[in-house]
C-alpha cells in the first residue's frame, strides 16, 4: 500500500549502528525520500566502519551527526536532534545498542538522543541468530516494548556470518511501512473509547490442562497501539499472551471465553468501537476435573459444549445502546475465506470483518506478518502481506474513514 498520501512531509531521524546491514541505510534513505520525507542521520562510530558519513550526507543533504561535541558553539546536539524529528528509526540496531536503550544507558550521541526524544522510536534489529535469540537480547526486547518502542522484527535468511536463521534485517519495504505507521497522526479518535480483545482463550480441562489455540496476541496488541496513538481511550481485554501492552492502554487480563465476555460487558457502556481480534475458543469442556486427571489405562471421552459468541454478544448489546457503535470482527479461516467471512458479517452484527488464512505459516497465528481481506457490506478490500503493525494501521484508517462517512 502506498500510504504517502496519509502523511504530511515528516522528518525521519535515521540512527545507524555498527552492523554489516548498515550498508542498506543508503537505500532506506532513498526509499523514505521517495515517500516525501525529510531524512537526517545519526551514526555510531562503529557504523562508520561499514558506510561512510559522506555518502549519507550526499544523499540526505544534511550533515551526519556523529559526536555530541563536534561543534562546541552549537546547542546540545542530542537535544536538537531529539526535538527536530517526528520519528527516530534505528536501522540496523545491534544487540549492544538495543540493550543500552532498553536500560537507559546514554554514552554516545545516538543513545543519548534515544533517551531524550519524545518522538516515536522504531528499532529494526539485525544480528546473528544466536545473539537475537539469547536471553539477554530477549530481555532487552521486552523492556523496549514496555517503553513503547516499536520493533520491526528481523527476518529469517542467509546471514553475513554464513549461518541461516532468524536475525536478518527486515525487508526495507516493511521497515518503511513500520516507520510511517509511527508518524504523528491526527487525533481523530479523541473522545472515543475502543474495546480491543486480543490473544487466545484457555478452557480448563483440569488444574493443569486446557484447550486453546496458537494465537500470539500480536495483531490485537498492534491494533490497541494504533488506536491509542490516534487519541482513543483503549481498553484491551487480553487472553494469556507474552505480548507487552502498549503504554497508556488499560489492560484487563482474562483466561476463558466467559471471562472475556464478562469483562467486555462490564466496560461496554463506555465503548464506542469494538475490535474483536481475540481467537476465542468455540468450545469448552462440559466438566472441569478437580486436581490433575491421572492416567489409569482407560479410554476417556471429553464432552464439549459451545462457548458464548463473545463478539456477537457484545456487538448486539453495543448497537442496542448506541446506534453509532462500530464493530470489527476477525475471521480466522483455513478454507473458503471470503464465503465464511461474509456469513460472520451478519451473524456477528459487524460493520467490518477482517478475514485471514491461518493455515499459512508465514501469516496469522504466531507470525509477525499478516495478509487480510477487509469485508463490509459495501466493499471487499485486500491488504497485501505486511507487518501486523502496518495492517493494524490500515484497519484503524478504515474505521476512521467509515465512521466519518456516517
């Protein structure tokens, strides 16, 4: 999607750290400029060993910032950089710089700027698979997410060290989309309360076992973040997930489908928009066994009963109370995607169905990317494979537009 029309010209501060993928920064500068953005660069000293500041100065038309004390007569450079940008994107980001920013270590111009800026921060890591998957790096990643940093997760592929695995810098198109998704938005959802359901539900069999699914919650959390960035009050009702909630979002944690419905009903009188991104279990065990069921050599039968349809119930109740209420439901399908989604459009009293194919390993459950079809009574629009963050941005754009047309 070409979203250049969605943004006025903005200033992107591009932070470049000392990794082999730094050579791609020149192409990233050009891609951002083609989208109409002004680009400035700040580099670590080690980054200069991979790409020269002269190249980037020639491409951007701006001096490349290297040292906070380059010009003693100038204002504190980290503050001027921090205040001048609309988004600070660190591409590529090494494990070293990620850890520094996560814990507030500011020992050079780039990390000092990251601590000082109030602009959204986007980080696109690139490193060896072992470094990416290490506990230290994953701890830093969680801390960054807690601080509201947007992470464009690396891809799998052939790495500079010769290994094949996760850690390769994400595609530049995905990085550009991730940067644009963080640019300042009009506060067109202010005075609006959005209820987002996210993650899986768990239906207990006994004290240690349950029925569930592979939902990671990434899509719902991305939607909550995008709605909050546009000024909405966001209430996130989340099933069990490892995702870190966005800043300034109210989180209600639940486990079962019934708990999710109860939590949604409690806040419903305050809600204007419902986005049902959770993967709710359709069935639950008729009986929950006390303690742990032991093996005894016999055959056991698990009797299941239907769960309530969380979104259909909340949608019906919302529209009875508020005729202007807007409802988005998700259709996670493995076949006949559009046909099944159209049925859900009516059954769930939804204004929009977001349909996706969860049988694919590269999108949907547990993936960082998604590819969906937006289905309403008036149109069917396909969103090509992109980061879940970008897909969330497009869905919120659709909601804003449709509500404005009412």
